[in-house]
């Protein structure tokens, strides 16, 4: 009924006129994609959800009409999937609520990039050929979005398969962008089948065969790969501490000793046999622990590592202070007393028996939440826009530094530690693996968003990172969901949301690189080249027409 109403070329029946409007089409396709996205269990709906949108798109001739339809469709998709970003909890900061609301309406504008490229290329090649390039335009847009300081690529389309057991396994070849391309092609093939044979006999079309064959091939590959053992070079015991602290209250001063005591107490409970490492979540304690004034807490952590023969990896704020005016980095900030400092959302690794503490500073910062975009170029923005929990002005980390874990047997393991939202950037995580990371660790604090879709979506995306790189992945969250993910995406152990607990499990170390780990930019760069070709061709044609008119 839906397809026939949209596809029909007969004069509109006034009683059914609503079913032919852009709003109705947007509701159908946008809702379909929203239902396919985690944590809802309807991921395969994404393979057909865009068909009404594509049918309507074929009837649009102007860029304005195309982009109106596109914006409405993906506004509905964004509302369903990103409603939680403003937090909307009773403690939530007003600025966070405003930012969340703005994001829901701003983010759909970015989906106009592939639809505009489709329009431009269609003017040169015709709609049919341009439509077949749309999947590459889409992947190009998704990758381009990750390169800006306004980035929030949460809705990368391939993420719909994050919790699916089989089809997601092909990410070890194509990465998540390849899954996005698969989804768009599947919708195009079904649309072409309907257009070629009509709604009654579409299943007789070769396009319908392609619609079945493409995801089925990925599915069969997934069945084979999901059964692989992915043997480790070595296994280590890992303790995970989930303190379930209120993220709004813990930034208040005066309770650091209590927090340290809680973490060490839970760490003791996480010990099981010969534990090589204990992991604490992002910003475990809201202080610059190594910058003076907290020496006793640092000493307690080190005494713990010596007593139990284990190491502690923790998310923690970290700062560098500069007092020599001739040696101050460009991105240093000034204190009221006149000194300068850099502050980072960091990971610290307290290795037992070592004085030096490995450090990693977060590179992919949350726009506005952790850093105001382009604040270095427009400093006044930093004074206008602030989040009152005191974490909206971190410096950007400089390098994808590996953390070197000293294990109980005296050998060393190379860890790729990423913080919170960094785990949604596929090629970024692959950089750690290419550098030699044998184990991935994600520390995060998803408690800002209550019991909403957000924490479940974020947890699901970690599965894709584990599969893309075929690495064990340890995930430690303040309020959950924490656990250990195997290279085929299975949770070997995990916690529930908003529970204070400590768990222990085995994680493997691996050195073998997947095809994706070796070439993480292959799909996006190929897609970008097609995108650039289409846009360039459009403007060259425009210039040619302009020159022709001038000659006349």
C-alpha cells in the first residue's frame, strides 16, 4: 500500500493526498531507520527502510525539493535515535540540554551532502547512474564529517548492524563504512526491482536478486567468521571496576578520599587469581592527580599495585603547568595567577614496580561538551560557551600513544586506550592497532544520559571496533555497561547499567592485522574520490555552459 501510493503516477486522490506528501514519506523511511538502529532489535529493517525515500527522490527535479525530503526524513531518524543527547535528567545542565536540542535539528542538515552530490551528478550522468553512485556519496559524507571539529558521527549508517551477530562480521574487511554502502545499495536494488517490474512482480527482477544476494553474501561470510576462535598470542586476567558514581556530583570537591577508598575497595573485589591489570572508568576522580596536592592518593594507588602485583589503568584528568614564558605551547591556557597550563582528558597507567606513569591525552573531543570547536581561532567562543561541570575546555591530545602494560610474568603488552566518544571513530581506533596495540581498552562515562538509548548504543559500537580489528576489547564505564568483548563481537563478561560492581575476566592479546586494520581508509578514500569526481564534473559542466553563453 505504501509503495503503491508513493509510486503511482495516476492523478492524486484527495482522500489519500497525505500519503503522497514528503512528510509521510519521511515518516515511513525515517521511522524505519530509527527502528533499525540500536538498541532496538530490528537492524535488518534498514535494508528496506529507504525504499519509500528513493521512490520519492526519483520524482524530484530541483535541489530544493530533494533536500527538503532528505532533511525531513533524517530529522525523524535523528529524533528517534538522538533524543537522549540533551540528557534530560533532573541534574542535567541547561547548556547540555540546549546543545542536545540543537544537535537533533542541526545533524540532519549534514545528510544533505550526499543528496546534493546525487543531484549534481544526476545533471551530468542522469538520475539512474547518479543513484548507483549514492552509496559512495554517503560513505564520503560520513567520513568527511569525522574530519571537522563539529563532528558527531554517531549515526554512521553501518552502525545499525552493531548488535547483529553475522552481517557485521564483514567489517573486518570493509569497516563500518562498507556496511553503510551495503545498506544503501540494498535499498537501491529493491527500489529498482519495484520500478522495473512493478509492485506485483518485483521479485522477478534481476535487481531483486541483487537485493537478496548482497546482504546474503555478507551474512554467509559472517556465519563463517563468527565461528572462528581467533586464538590469542597470550591471555591476561583483567579486573574491571564500575563505581556507578553520580557524574554530576562527583565534580564537587571534598570527597576525594572517599572516592579513592571506593575505587581501591572495588579493585580488591575485582582480583581473581593472578590479575595483570585493573581498569577504572573515564575521569575516575575529578582532579589533576599527578599535579601536586594529591600525593597520598597517588601513593595509595602505587601501594595497591605493589601489594597485589597488578597494574591500574584509569581515566583521569591530567595537566602540564608552564612557568617559563619563553617555553609556553601555543594552546596553553592562562591561570588567574598568571601561569600557563594544558589540561587533558587522559588515561594514566600505573604499572607495578615502575615510577614513570604512561599517559594518553584524548584527541577526539566532544564538540561543545569537551571543547568549543575552533576556539583557538576564535577565542571569544570559549568565554561565551561553557558547561558548568567544568570539563568543556580540554586541550586536544597530540598522538595515538600506546600504553605499555607490565604483566606479572615480566613481559610487556601494548594497549590502545581510547576515551569515550573516541570509540565511534573506526579509522582512529585502527591507528592504535596499526601501531601495534594487542588489546583495545575503552574507558567511558555514559551515566550523563540516564537509562536511555545512548549508553546502549555506545556499548554496541565497541563491538564493531573489536570486529574490525579482531581484537579483544575491554570496556569500563562509570555506570555501565562494562565488560570484555572478543574479536568476533561476543561479550565474554559484562555488567548491567547503573550497578556498582567489580568483575574479572580473560582478555587475549593479538598481533595479527585484519584487512581493515591494514587499510582503514580504503573505502572512505575510494568513496571520496567518486564524490569529488561527481562534484567536479558538475562544476566543469557549469563552467563550460557559462563559456558557451558568453561566446554567443
